[in-house]
C-alpha cells in the first residue's frame, strides 16, 4: 500500500514581488506551494479556490505587505492576524456604517486558529523580528486619509494592519474546511498616502525573514 502523500501548505501573495520574497525566505523548502492571488479580495478568493480544488492542503496563508495602523504596527514590522476582517463589507446607513453581520447577511470576519497565530507571533519575535498579533483588515479601496484610518480603527478594535486580499483567501479556505492565517509586513502607515514615506523594500525584506521562520511553526 502506498503511503498517503503529505498535506501541503498553500501560500497566496498578491503580486510577484511578494511571491519572490516568500520564496527566498522558504529557500526551496518542500511542502509549500506559493501562488499569485492577484490584487483585491475577489481575485484572491477565486484563485485560492482554484488552487484548493486542485490540491490537498492542510493550511492556507495569505502573505504580503500592507499598511500598519499608527501605534500598533510600525513600518518594517510584521503583523500576524488574530482576526481576518472585511472592514468595508456592509452598508452605509443614516446611523453610520453597518457590517454584514449586523445586517444579517453573513459575516465579515473569518476566525483564525488563535493558538497557531500566537505561536507564529512568538516564533517571529524569538527570531529577533518586530512582530505583533492583531486584526488584519481587508479593504477594496486602500485608505488614503486620516479620517478613514480613524474610522476603521474605531470600527474594528485591535486593528493592526490593512491589506486587500486576506478576506478573499480566508473565505475560500473556509469554504473548503481548511484553516487560514494571514501575515503582513508593514510598508507604510495607514492614512494619508505619502509615497515618499513608503518602505516597500524594507517590508519585503521583513516578509522574506518571516517566511524563513514560518515552517518551524506551521508544520
């Protein structure tokens, strides 16, 4: 009788630069497939679902760079999601924004394995990397003002980072019964778009370093 093949880890990144940083960190490690999700939750959900349908995976990880909320995650640091939240999925009302949870149409949150997220955060810190756990928000429109940043931070207590793919990846994983995680390396502060202050290269280096630690925890 043939032994059952080992179940693998699927890592989804939005763009090639993120994928290449992850691959450098993994350094040819077996058991991990790194795929492109595209930009935004719709593309991420569709491509993750297709990858999951074609393979047997034990875990899906949305990985990449993103914005960090001031006071929670500094540029160059890492955020491990303890909640994956579609922060702008809902409706505007006369009383303010209402999430799909409040409207009764589903949930804007995908839970993560709290113990696994905590172990990953601890391993990153033990490796000398600046890392914290917190909610990672998925948005379809990247935040560009201080007012929007403040509104999102108020809407989702504990928000640490913002990106555009995590919820799509996580929903596809949830639909297949596969656990999901999200990790973000911070390239800029959430708020006014000051491209001169972005540190994309530094964030990609942090993502590479984090990827070198991932397998110690995820296997």
